[in-house]
C-alpha cells in the first residue's frame, strides 16, 4: 500500500467544479490513497480585490502539501489581473512543463493517427524572464537566459519521465547552430545526461527541421525535451494536431512543489450543465498519481479511460455519429470510467507505468566554480545618423595604452573594421574593447572607460563584460569577425 | 516591354548547374528580359582556400547587379567554412525572407490539400545577432534585439507582397503577451502599417496558438509575417506539411540587393544525371521576376508550371504510379513547361500577379528622436551560494542619498524584497537601482555605483540603463514587482 498523500485541490471556475468532482470520484474509486485539502483560487478571489487570484493562506496550503491539482479558472476581463499560472510557476520554481500528446484514432478524428509523444518544456528561463530594455530610439532588447542548473534539471526530468513511463527515446530540439553558447549549453547538457541513461535512445534535431518533422510525422517522436520558447510553441502544435486538445492534461514540476491541470480553459458557457468532458483534468490527475508514486492506480485509471473512449462512451464534445456509441454527460462519463476500472483497451494501446516508483528527482547539486578571467568589455552606445567609420573615429578616442576598440557591430553584424556599405545600421552599436598584446583588462579600467566616454559625450547605454572560463573565451564573435 | 535587367547567376554545386540551365531556358522562352552575369560560389571556392565560399570580385558583381539568382551549393565538411547564405544575408542587409508554401493536391501527396500560404520572415535581427555572453558559472545570455526599422521594413514588405500577389490577408504572429517590449514593438508596428492597406485584411495571433492552427488547418492563412525565430521554425513547418518541400523557392530581399533560390540543397548524389527536379529554383526565379517587375513573364511561367504538374509530367522525385502520367528527366520537364507557356492549369488554381509593378519598397525613413531620460540602472552581479536577503544586505550598502536598490531578480523573478523560499536561484542576479523620491540619476552616478561595488568586492558583470522615452518608462518590471 502506498503512503497516504495529502493534496491541495482547487475546483476553479466555469466547468471546473463539475470536472473536478468527476475526477476525484474516479480517483477514489480506483483506490488513490489521497486526502484532499481544498482552496479557493480564480475569479471570485480576483474580484474580491486580490490581483493574483489567490489568497496568502492558500499559498501556505499549496506550499505545505506540495502537490496541487487545479481545475481551470477564469481570469476576469480588464487590466491588472496577474496570471495565476505564471505566478505559481515562477514563484514555486516549477521548472518542468509536461504535455503528453496522444492521438486516439479512430475514435477521435486526426490527420495523424499514430501519435503518442510527450513534450517536456523548460518552464522558467529563456526569453520568459521578461527582462526587457529600450535604450535607443530604434532598438528594444530582451534577455534570453539559459542556465546550467535549468538545463540539467529539465533534461534529467525528461529521462526520468521516460523511465517511469517506459518510453524508448528522448529527443532534444535546440537552435545551437546559431546560438552556440545558450542553446549550445542546453545541447551539451543533454549529451552529458543522456550518457547516464544508456537504456534510452537519444537524439538531437535543430528545432526548425525537428518542428517540421514533428508537425508532419509525429510518429517519429517519443519524449521531446526543449528550452522554454520552442516548447511553448511546439507543445501547442503537438496538442492541436492530435485532434483532441480538449482531452489533454499537463503538469508543472518543481524541486519542492508540483501542479497538475487540464490544458483547456474554464468554458463558462457550458458551466453547471453536467455536460463537460472531465478527461483533460483526469489526465492531469494521472500525471499527479504517477508523480507521487501511486503508479498502479494511475495505470488502472488510464487503461479504464482508454477503454471508455474506445467503447464509444463519449461526451458531447467528442461525440460523432458513426463512431460514438452513446452520448453521456459528465457524471455518466465518470461512471463509465469507474465501471471500466480493471479493464484494458483492446484497440488503443494499453499503458504500463513503472510500478510504485515516484518521479522525484534529486535536488540540484551546485558545480565547483571555474576560474573566471576578465578579458574585455562590450560597451553599447546610442548614436543616430552616423556611419560606422565615423563612429569608430569617435570611439577609438577612448583607447588607452591597455585596451583598444577591436570591433563595432550593429545588430550583431561587424561594421568596423571592414564593414559593407549595404549593411543597414540602427542607432544601437556594440563597441568591443579588448586588451592590447601583453596587457590585461580590469574592472577599474572598464569604469575608467565609461568615465572617459562620459567626458567625450558618448551615450553609453549598457555594458557586457567578456570573460574566459577555465581559459576558454565564453562569448560570441561578431558576424564576420 | 520591361527594361532589360542584368542579373547575377551562380550555378552552384551538385545538381545546381542542371537545374539552373533548365530554369534559365524556361525564363528565356517565356520572354524574360534579362541578361546573365555568372559568378562562381560554393565548394570550389571554399576548397581553394576562401572560407566564405565567395571571392571578393564576385561580391562586387552581386553588389553591382543587385539581383542574384543562386543555385544550391555544397559547403565542404570540416570546420571553419562560413555559411554563404548567412554571410550574404547579413552583409547585404537582406531583411526579408519569403517562403511561399503551397499544396499541389491531388498531384502531390499531402495531409493538407487546401494550403497556399506565404511566410514572410524577418531575417536580420531577433536572437540571430549571435550576441552571446557567459558571465557567471551557471548562466549564459543571448541578446534578442528588435528594432523599429526592422519591424517597419518587414511588415511593409509583407503588405506590399500581398498587394503584388493579389492576396487577401496578412497575419502577424508574436509572443507579445510575454515579451511586451520586443514582440510588443513588432505587433504595434504591424497595427500601424496595416492601416495603410485597408483593402487587405489583417489579424494577429499569439505565436503558440497561431503555430498550432497553421500546422493543423493551414487553409486559414494567407500571408503570415513574423520575427526571425518564429519565422525560421514555422517556415520549415509550413514547407514540410505541403508535402512538396522539394518544389519550393524562396527570396531574401534587402533595400539594395536581393537573392533568389530553391529551398532544397545541392543533392550531390544525383548530380550530373539529368534527373533532378528544377521546380524549386524555378519558383525562386518566379519570385525574382515579380521582384523586378517582369510580372507578366512570372505569371506565364507559374501557370505553365502548374499546368505541367497537373498534366502529370513529373520528375522521379514526385512521380507516383496512378497519379503521374509520364516520368521525365530535367530537360524534358523544362521542355514541358516551355510547351505549356501561355496555358493555365484547370484543376489547380491559376495565378494572377499585379501587372508590371516591381516590388520595390521605399528606403527606410528615420523617425524624429524622442526625449530620452535616464531613470535607473540594472546592475548584474555574479554571486554563488547566497540567499537573496543576504545579497540584498550586501547590495544595499551601495545605496547613496540619490539612488537605492529597489529590487533583486533571479532569472527575472523578484526575490527581494518579499521573495519565496521555493524560487530556485542561480548565481546571476539583477540588482535594480532607482532614484529616491525627488532625486534623479545620472551617468556619473552609475559610474560611482560601479566604483563603489568594486570597493565592496561585488562582482559586477554587466549593466542595463533604464530609460523613459517621451516620459514613458521603457523597460519591464520584475515578475512579481
């Protein structure tokens, strides 16, 4: 018998309460060893004046129980309301977003009858830090951050997930032919960690070609792990092309806490009518049961659900003349799944999950720091209406006997020395200073450089220090450098 | 009669020469008023020791003629060879990548029989500037740059393209719900420029949902314009799901110069056998003829080509028993297209292009600068093994009577003041300094801040100045701020 697990439940808005009741009933009938602590989140909380949609005490409950099953909520119209999902993800450090995407052919219509893949999306970093600055009239910047802990955690999660769900292959998508440092780190970590799982096949695709293959022939893929932005786009693509986006669940996993949900919304128009399909939330609940190690219950529910789908017991949203056998309401659907507990599907593939093994990963272990050496600085300058060579003449006036201007780029393209007249230049320039032969650069010299720029009326807008780690330069060259 | 236009042609490697000869013969037969100046690029040039794959004199030819039709090339194996396409795009400022993606159902197999869309991808900026820095042990950064000229040029190009090709709708994809400043600018410019084209429908989708729709029901879309990264991924998805990726051409358009090509590679294994399909390069040539205003010739060739496809005259790559009528070689295929000049397809849709109107856009006009005011600075710090509150205690020691620490974030999430214990923190911290009430901040104060940090042994790694433009703060808040 597995340990009793207390979980936090929020019934949410719209169809939330009905599908949550159905989901809890199925879990109880299947023998899930859970105790429910309910909190209120969503519309009522927002409208009561809390712009995060969740009260302080509810946070405490979530943080105490650590496992959170959440029904869809409604964010009221109008400004100022913060996304509850984004807040939860960010503050609880839910680094992993898991999205199983499965076709249920021939019971649900799809152009991709053979499709059963899982997208594991890094959930905290990349361009989603929301660190944006405008510093010139023409150019706006967003920081894309990729961290080694972030990469290690998500890649390890993907392999552990594959193990628990008895999957054969983990694929990685990056754009490391262009972003050699950031996406390069993700790919490098993927290769490192893949070595620890020799029983699982691994492969890497450049994201553009990988995405094209996935959208056209999803049967080529099993588990796919990727950085946040690619995962955001491609998990929606994958869910959509299964043809059954309303039947999908997802999880958000952190080192401490985890949240499970349906991927669809609160559908207020059909709320309270006992007609909604509880399958999406039920899929979230199955992910939860596996997460906490109640894998046999999870397997039993999933097989009963597949059996229910294939026997043609369908709610209105998936009911189709000629394919479906019986149109049922929310409660009847739940009852059908409960009736099928212990049975397996015969046309759809039955599932098998690693027995009794919770999907808990070790806490991230910090690495020993490398030797870091300052070897230059990129000073960014705002200057309108100037040619690269004219700007270079102004900037070289800042040269000292230790450090000199080595190049200027505009949007990454080298424009000095040896630029092309055709290169379109904005008012946003990167001026790279590096030490001359046999000299070094110090922080103090960077400060003096900025001081001198101030004296010479150069409008400096930002800096990026250039470092070597363990002797290896850790920054990109200019295009053409 | 249109003006005689001199164009640069490179026959490339592998199947390049055969398909270029076929393409040129079709253009001549159709009455294209062009004169050819040939250059050599690719494998031989690389192997002769030029790591860019193109000689200085050939650059001069391209820059003089401004219009460049390029066959596929082979980049030799081994390091150090730079991508000719990337170099050309960057240095010639080819800001617009155009990818028509069309199904040829029932003549070419596809899951998407009704599909005829064009992806117009911004080609110079976004994360493709390749500006990457690692400044702490754990975190690597890439700059995403979006510029107003970049947005205006690509969006205007999309609408002008729609006009010339008599298309009805331009759709914009961004992720501006998350990246409010960068993608927000792209979306804003889209809305501004759309107003100038009231006869063309316009709409905007968040890229994840838009991508899902496009991959599932591409018939919803016509012209789609997007920033570089989304365009890179989704143009490959769109081309792939047409089922005819080997039949597609593309163009790269700049203010001065333009390059036209097939999207497939040089296929060395079938080179010299007179069996390759010249359709991809021919599609590139049709884009070129429209670009230079020889639209009637372009229309004539495209309709003859569609007629050839639907009469079942197919090269080996698209030949299919039961659908195709006749298997032909490269030269025979070209001869069939030439024989069909003046005819129109009857099952596939015939095309119609705006008569005699070159697709030349005005040069970008700089805007009047706004009032820019310094209102703070983000100082980034490298610090391992420290809790946010402990770091804050160290950093607040740098406060002056003018400027004070207002927040610390880690990967964009506010961790001070009022952070959460669960938030996973890397060794990369952003410390935001803002003036206290009734005070202002100056560049000199930023320099003094850095100086003080140096004295206090704080490892500063980069800065981002915070500005207001015309009184509006032009940077994002921290998540939770």
